[in-house]
């Protein structure tokens, strides 16, 4: 039975009252508050130990307002949380300045930076580790300060009583409090130091001794309490104080509260409201005292448990779906205030994502502390800073594109590049295509070369040139990058430059238009530090970036709510205290997550926490048992969900508290009830493409396209006819194809230089040793020259250059041997092709253009009409040999050979008789001083292969023009890297 409201007598003592934390708790509390107001004829001050029940209590107070109240108490009683009450203390503006969290971190961090051995002792040698250590030290110092708070509070009150002028808290009084603080810490320090033998803990005590100040939150609390007591003492009609203990205080806080209430009771009536757990606790530890076990069993028997459900789900996704379905069912049953208790935050977030599909009719409020760092606004900011922290050579293409593609970057804004909007449409997509096509992995110089290369290719092919704004875009970003590189960084300069960057890129406007973006900009203002001494602390860019990440990680994102038919509150178990909900769904009720303990602060064991009278595991255990008891006893509809199998497949049982309930009330879990669809399996058949009548057939074909047709007709259909391409990305390593392209280019320049030198220096044709020396020297020079821009952009390419330079002696020997056989270089990178005639199904004649770029053509010295076509392969020789075994399926050399033999063509090679076709490995297997490594592989029986190839390509093209079905029949070796595999579903059929 609830206790009656106590009689408030005139004696100077604290009155106590206990209420049961059940469904009627707020109503009972509101009646008591109004009774206090009527009895004292004053508007009482109601202070809650936690802020959770504030809104609910105010609402119930309004509903319970008595009729015919006197004007003096007609206003609603003031209800405020303890923290807000202390912040609103009279004369708080006179208190010592409260340092921000950032300023306190920087003060500790500066000390750690001056003493490297401290970071080694604490095992926090990285930037992130150092900032985390600074936070841990401050938290630990606050714990120590809390330990001396009761002693300090008594001395502050004694000092206050000894004041001659009690009208206000003057500067002299504040100075006396500072001296008192120093004296108290110096008194406590030796005793604590004797109990601590660990070196790290001694260093912590030293930090606390010298960093503690009256501006710290713990000591400002003492000043605020003293200010409130002084105001009550000066007032002849001090308002009644009602203290509502919504959660069990830690011992040190209990001492402070008891002292506060006793002191306030000397000037006005004081009512201390506690929670009575005797008829609410479902477990002995939630009740405490003798006979608690029998009382808990009695409470379980009397509980309204008809609508309690225990639901087990096997997998994570199934758990989220069951939780979402349970909430949907509550909504359909007409419940409008629902709580999702996030004992497992990951499952709660997934459930929230599923429920977001219900639209604006459900207002979802996340009270679990959604970190600002997880929002897309924070991700966009960090993408810019990751771009700016790139090495001097430049960022990777992945980092560059991640920034340009984030939603808060608007390149089409004329402020960005001073270009018209139409000029910048599709600019980022074009840049991405160019970088991927050229395999430009990283480095500003590499990106420039990729754009220039795309420009040259477009000119050669007669296609549209790349957008000129691309180079301007890269130059803009490179200038900003250079500003960060040359900056002698401290917090003030970094903040100013960051603000300038956000303005220059136009990100400020887009962030201000976003809810999370607005909060992000507000958090960034804390980096300004407002002319404090911490502005000038020098640090590296990586340290400052780590600090920014720490700040964002500690900031919570506050969602903007709106009017809706129903509200879903996602909150931790501790936030359900004295709150009313129509239904509750709790996820994470397994033995690993319930109860959940917060780790003891760094440097403190649980035993030491008990000594310091702060939070311990035992206290947390009791509080969570009480919170869960209150939740079950105050809400009729409660669903408790847990995942019955861990990620490793091990079985998980429900929490021990739930198991004890099961044994006491014969409560069985319900299996996850999800709707199932029944259907007959229909095995997939081999993918076959049937031509649409309106589908145009290309009028030309490259060697690579023909190879795709030979590998798999379905692959050719997807790539060449439909034009589908896999979205390619960037690997962390350097792509070998870029090295191959560079080798092709430098070999062409080298051979053209050789032909020029033969005319100016005839001795090169006569003296073989002189020729060898010149070729070795020049090929190394050309290699260094061609690779230099790439290495400037990405230093990793140096290794590729060195590998090639090891090949040069062997390559030169191969070239000299080839010249001895009567061959001389004619040209490289030659565009050749031919028109292939064919007959349509209707009997009409048609033709298709087959053309591509041949790597190299040689001619015989004695007969310039006889030619040899060569194809460089940046592969090992064993892979080159495999090509010769399937030359008809990869007939690149045969296409070039036929193109050279076509007399009616207009290219330079037209009319030559190709008598040899070879693949040349540029990565031959060489040993020490081995100049005769095997690197050339010729097409065997070239005349016969040409006859077969001509018949084959004509037949393939006629079948293509006949629009016959195109089946996916390639072997696994081709399918392994096929882009169309996700469409044809090879492996399912």
C-alpha cells in the first residue's frame, strides 16, 4: 500500500516520504506536491535527481491541479533537474570560469606532450591514444574530486557562516574557497598516496593535485549549493524544497544531498521523496534487507504479467524484424507511446531502420546518444580533412573521389570554380571515369597525367575532349592541400583555415540546410577556444585531426521531432524511470547484455571505487535490477527479446533475471513469428540473350570485343551491345596495367630515337658494342623520364621502375639478336584495321569494321614488304605461352596481321606481307647476369592460322548479324573475372 503524505511540521528537520515506482507513481507524486503547496501556501521547488521524468511529471501536475487554488500557488510548481538547478544558482556568474571539456583535455594533453615518458607509462603513444588518455585522466581527477566533496562542502559552509558580509558571494569569498580547495587536496593527497603503490596511479594523483581548480564541474557544484543555501537563508519566505530521488545515488552523492537537505531545512520545509521497492522489486537484490526473497516471489505472483512476452530469435536480422513487427502490432492496437529499450544498441538501430519505412506517421526519437560522428554531415567533413592530410605527393584517388562525391559538395555551384553551372554538370563522374580507365591510383601528378592522356586519346579517336574544368578542379584542391601542408598548426590556425575551406567549397551552406550539419557547425565552434591560452598549443595535423574525431565522437546528434500519430522512444533502460509508456519492446535481454556494466574508470579498480564512495559494479547491478522491475511493474505490455545464438553460433540463454522469473511464474519463451512465403523452387537455366528487333548492332569491333564474343556470346551481348560495365573502384596497391601503358609509351619513344640516331651516327649500325651501350644508356634514360611523373604522384611506382630496369639488359640483348635475324623496327602504337565482308540471312552483302592499335611492327632489312607484328605483354613468359595455345580465341595478333595485308587500306602498314607474329614478355624470368632470358613466343603455323581465323571471324559475324540467341557457355577460367557473371548467374544454373 502507498504511504500517506507526511505532515509538514514547523520543526527544522527533513521530512521523508516513500512512493512505489509503479504505474501510479507520477500521479501519487503529483498529488503529494500539490498537497505540499496547499499546506504551506507556497509554490514548492521540486528537484529531481535525474531529468528523465521531468516532462511527464509536469504533465501529470497539470492534470491533477486542484480547484480553487489561492493566487499565491496558482502557478504550476517549479519542476527542475538537479543539474539544471545547480546551473541556475544565484550569482553563478561570479563563480570561477568553467573550462570547457576541450580546454581541460588540452591542458592535460600539453603536459603529456612535454613528457613522453608519461605516454609510455600509460601505453598511449598514438595521437588517438593520447587524447583518450587525457579524457581518462580528467574523468579520474573528477572522481577524486568527488571523493573530497563532502568534506569540502562542510568547510565551505563553515566559511560561509564566518563571513561578516553575507549578502553576496564576493571575489574575496571565492579566493578563500580556492585556498580551502588547495588545503583540502593537500590534506587528502598523502593518505591516498600511501594507499597507491602503482607508478601510473601516483602520476594521476599528481595530475589531480595540480590540475584541480574551483572552475572544475565538481567544485562548481559545491559553490552552487552554497549559493542556493545563502539565498534561502537571506529570504524570509524560502520556498519548500521537494527532493525526488529517481535513482539510487552513489554514497558520496548521498552525503552531499543529505547535507544539502539538512541545511536547507533550517530555512524552509524540506521533503525527501524516496522510492519504496518492497512491493515493486521482482528480485531480492532489487528490494534489499531481510525477507527480500519471499517478498520478491510475492510480487511476482501479484504482477499483472498476462501481456509480458519473452521472444527468442536465432539471428541478428531476425531479432530486428521481430522487434519491428512487435512495435507495428502495438501501433495497430492503438498504442501511441511506445518505448524501444536498447539494451543491444546495434539491434535497436537496425529495428529503427526497418520502422523508418512507416513514414512521418511515426515520430521516432532516439535518446540513446546517437553520436554526431556517425552522421553523413560528419562523414563529409572528415572526407575533406582526410583529403587535406594526404602526403605531399597527393591523395589516393579513392580519398579524392570520396570527398567529391559526398552530398554536401556542390561543384555545380558557381562559387567553386567560377564556372557556369552547365559547365560543371557530370564533372565528378567524368573525373572518376578517367582515373579508373587510366588506373591513376594516387598523386596529383598522376591525376594530371591521366587527364592529359584522356585528352590525347580523345583527339586520336576523334571523340569529345575532357572537360577543361577538370584541371581547374584539381588545381583548386591542390592549392588547399598545400595550405595545410605549410601551416604551422595550432588550434586557432587550424580552426580558421577549416572555416575558410568550408566557405570556399560551399559546404557551409549545405551543412546549414541540414539538421545534423547545423549541429556539426556548432560543435566546430568549440575549436575556436575564444582567446584562451590553449589556442597556441602547437601540434601536428594528425594530432589535431585525432582531437576533432574525439570531439565528434563525444557529441550527440539531437533529432528534430515532429507531430505524428504515434511516438517511438528509443532509450536505454535507465531512462525509463518514472516514465509512462503504452507498450515496451526491449532488445538484448540475453545473458551477455543484461545486466550491462560500465567499465571502471582508468586507474580505478572496483575496490578502489568502493573506497572512494563512487559507483561500483554491485551498485550498478542493484540499480539495473530495480530499473527492470519498475519497467515490468509499471507497463502492462512488455516484450523482452533476445538473440538465442551468438555470431559464432553458440547458444545464448536469456538473462539470469529472466530465467529466475521463468522458474517462478512458469513463463515460456515464444518463438519468433515471422510470415513465411511458400513457393516451388524453379532451377535457373543457362542464360540466353535473345535480340530485340530495335537493338542496334555495332558497325565496328575491336580485338577485345571480338575476344569477348569468342569467350562467351552472352558476355559480348552485355558489354558491347547493352553497354553495361561493372562499377570499378580503386585497390590499395598499384595497378600493373598503368606500368604496362607507360612501358608501351617509352618503348615507342626509345625506338624512334634509335632510328634518328642511326642517321646522325652511322657507327651505331656498325659497332655492336657501341650500339649495345647506347641502347642500355638511352633505354634507362627514357625509363627514368617516363616514370618520373608517375613516381612524383605515387612513390610506390619506383619499385615497378626498378623491376623493369633489371629487365633492360636482357631486353636489349633480345633486340640485338632480333636485328641479327634481319628484322628492324618500323613503327609502334599503329592504328590498323580492315573491313570484313559478310552475307546477311537475306543474302545481302555487308561489312563490319575490325580495327585496333598494334603495339609494334618490324620489317625485314632485305625485304621491306615482309613484316612482323609484335604485341607487348607486361606478364611473365609462362602466361604468354598460354596465349599461344588458344590463339583463335584471342586472335589479336591475327587481326593486326590481316589488317597489314589489306592493300586497299590507307594506314601505313597496308600492303605488307606479315610472315611472323609474336608476343613479347616484358617480365621475363631473369637470373644473375642472365641476358638471354626467353621472352618471345611466336604464333605457330601462321599461314594456316590465318586461313582458320578468316573463316572463323566471318562465320561469327554472320551469326551475330543473324541475331541468333547468345548463350553463356564460357569455361570457369573466363567466368572468374567476367563482369556479366552477376547477370547470367553462372554458378546457380
